[in-house]
C-alpha cells in the first residue's frame, strides 16, 4: 500500500514507468520469500486489481499532462484568448494613433463595451524585456475601454518580433480603414525612426514605395506641435495637409497658429474643426489686382473720328488694344515703328519742357 501511494503522486509518465518496473509484483514476492520463508501462493493480479487501477491512474495523469502541454502551445501560438489585467498591458512601441481629442467618440465606444462586452480580442505579445507584462499589437481602444470599466481585457497572446508586431498592427488598422491620413503618415515616420526597413513599413501600411515616400514627406514637413494640437482630422486628406505644411513655412504663420491653438475656444472644437480653423487662419491674403483705368471714348481715335485702339491704364502700365478686324495691319505697323517712336520720345525728353512745348 505504501508503494501504491508513492506512485499516485507522480506526474511524469517516464518516471512512472521506471518506478513501476522497479517495484514489480515479482520482486515483491521474492523479497517476501527471502524474509519469511515459503508462503502460500499469492493470487495473480488482474485488470480489476491494484495493477489495473494503477495503470488507469497513470493513463489519466499522462492524458492530463498532454492536454496541459497542448493548451500551453495554443496560448503561445495565440490561438486561444485569455483574460488579462489591463494594468499589465503596455502600448505598442510604435504608436499609430494621435492623442484622443473628440471625447464624446471615446465615451461612446466605452458605452458600447459596457453594454455588449468585448466582442473581439486584442492581440498582444509577451513584453520583450519585462517579465509578466505584455505589449499591444492592436486593440488599444479596447484596452483603454476595459481599463476604464475595471474589467479584464480579452487578448490573444502571441510571440512576435518587432517587425511582426508592427506589420500586424498596421494591417489590422488598414483593414478597418480606421486611421486618418496624418495618422498613417505619422505611423510611417515612427517606424522609420525605429529602424524598420522600407519593406516592413510598406507591408504594415499596404502601400507601394511612391505612396510611402509621400506619407513620410508629409509628416516631416509638418511641425509636431501643430499635429498634436489638431489631432487626426479624418476628413482632411493629403492635399490639404501638404498645403498646410506649405503655408506654415514662414515664421509669421507659425506664430499665428500658436496664438490660435492657445485660445480657450480652440479646445472645444472637434479635430476636423480644428484643422479647418488653422487652415483658414494661415491662408494667403489675396493681393488685389490694380484697378484698370479705361480711356474715355475720345482716346484712341483718329482725326476723322475713326476708332484706332482701346487704351487701358493702370498706375504702372499702359495698354494699347487694337481691333484687327477693323485695321488688320495697324498693329504690325506700330510694332515695326516702336524703335522709331521711342527715339523720337527720347529726343523730345532731351530738349526739355520749354523747347518741346510741354
């Protein structure tokens, strides 16, 4: 009975087999005969006896170990969702979202999670440097909602390299078309600054080399402070963001934007409204065209009253408009004689006002 209890606590099937062989019924019988002499014949054990019970116990333990190892493999592969404490989950090392500005939208998302629960798990990896912690690949909003509600967050835990994490993160967001242009541009530049190659960044954003170059160029051209103040602005596309970058090239415009974003009223606007406010404030002031002074009806007339040309004057120019339907060759005639007319003009100027009759 003592040997039976010893075997009942074993967990490793290999150890169980080895110890069962050492403590076999045959060895037990030989030891008994040597100590007590001849003894009555011992009935043979059957499948219904102690050996059968021991065998079934070992089989059950072996099955449990195999099941535990299979469950552990599933957890490592990320095929089984588990509940995690949101306080143990850190953001991705490559953030892909700008700070939340539109509070009501975030509150509404939390309300949905409160009412319906978390329908889709987030994806995390074990933290590469801190034991017992995790990093998010995607699902930052669901993580924040779970933390706000004081609930565990449902997560798939998968071992990922840095490149695998950012590719999974970018492709999940692209599949939902959830990132605005400037967020995608910021994500691209962040990945480049973290040392990821262009091939990894293109895979994460699902773009070609040309579009990736545009995204990075757009983010580099815009001041960090302006992007942080405006936010994602989902309705503002690449053209308007690039136009804004051009308008902010001058220090005067930068100073004007600083004044705008510092105003209390600016904080009450949505992200798209903030973009429109800044964009309009730095719009170039149109320079009014100089007024056109048209000649009176008597100007441009021949001595006999025929109309020769229309004269248009501005403070800096004089225009002579000839209607070639009336005088087809007159324009060529004037052009050919412009040097002669200019020489006559200079002679008049050299005579002075008295001699020229002016």
